[in-house]
């Protein structure tokens, strides 16, 4: 697979999924925290105003209200920025939603460093780790418009709570209308024999770009889209790692507790092999343009390629 020149917002994929779900299932309701234009839930609000609730700038109340609606057999989508959904409302997510195994799907936008100029207060770099640690919570980080659309439609009918992380910027389109999301199953995008590159979300297209650069130097990298962080596709990852003998993870998130942490835990338990992690290193974000921040924090394709060369060398 090569990286397309076409770009689309993952947030638009979320909105498209909500409209499809709303048309076919009257149990679907959507809640937001005064950010409907940014999260794109405004499109659902305009189509189904009687099934949309703006909870205002009160994220704890948003999650508690979502839990209450889910307890009445509703399928609830709760949206705000990732930093608020997972940080400000953690207690309600853990104790009210997850403990009761309620059907609340937390679809949080503006995850990661690519939030850009909004700065560290709005750049969620720990959200995957926080959600992954909660019992019963499923965690999905889709890579493009189509994967987001199909992932949201899938998690709607998976029992219990789920966290779907969506970004702010437009990203290259990797799939098309024929794409079918398979929950919990990592997807090989580019076969390779020298190293297994595991990526999620925004970093999937960066890993593919790095693989192209590596191929020109004789290193064949297998690139895998690990869209489901929890439950992790243990079998698929181990199968690839057993063939290549090396693993590199790529995420727009702290390396502690996210995709890198999950993979390191797996490899330590099942198949001790060299593992390297590309991600944020114990740091807060900072204000700047998204593409500049990607390079500043070492998330660019050239840096990924350097890490792989170092491992293979």
C-alpha cells in the first residue's frame, strides 16, 4: 500500500457513521460538551435534534448523563476533546460507565500532538493509556476517514463501553468504500520480512512512508495497522514478529501505556524480541503547527526510518 495524496478528516468519518446509525436505529443518541462543531456531532444534531444533548462545558456531567441514558437501553455516543473526555471525566468514565458495563461509546476528537497551536493543555498524550487500563473498556484508534466510519459503526453494537480516538488534522486516505472494519484484528498494509512496524491512528501513514524510504535501502518492513489497542491482536502481532524478529511501534501518544506499552507487555510475556518505540517521551506537548510538532517530537517518517535502521543494523 502507498500513501494517497487525498486527505480527509477522521472527524468527518465519525459524523458519517453517526448519521448512518441514526437513520437505522432510534436507540442511538449523541451527547456533546459544547464542541459539536469541532467534533462534527453537529451534523447529527441537525438531522436528529430530539436525540442530541449538549451538556455544556461540564464533561463529568456529560459522562454521567451518557451512563443514565445507556441504562435505559440507549446506544450512547459521548463526544468532546480527548483531553477532557479522559482526563477531566475519568472518575465518571471508570466508576459510572465502565464499572456498570454500559453501552457508552466515547468518541473523543483532537487526540495527540497534532492538535497543534492549542498547546499542551489540549494535547491528550496519555488518553489511550488511561482508557486501556480501565476494565471492560475497548480502545480503538482508526487511521483514516473510512476506517473511522466503519469502526464507529462496529463499536456501536459491541457490548459495553468503548473509547474511539479521533484526530484534528486531515490525514491521507488509506482505504475506500469497500473497507470492512474487523474489531480486534490488526491489518497488514504492507508485507515485509525484516522488521514488524506496528502503528495506529495518525502514525499509520507515517509508518507507510517510512517503509517506502527503508525499501530503497534494502530493508523490507511489514507495516501493520493496529487499530484496536484493546483487545490487542496478540496472535496477529506474534505471527508477524516471529517472521521478522524485530518490532517497532509508532504512536502519537506517550510510549508509556499506549500501543508501545501494550506491545512490549505482549512480547515480554510471549516472545522476547528487540522492540523499539516511536512516540512521545515523558513530555507534555507544546504550541506549534501540527507538522512542525510531529518533527519536533520525533514522529516523522524519517525519524521512524532511522529507528528501524538502528534496530536492523
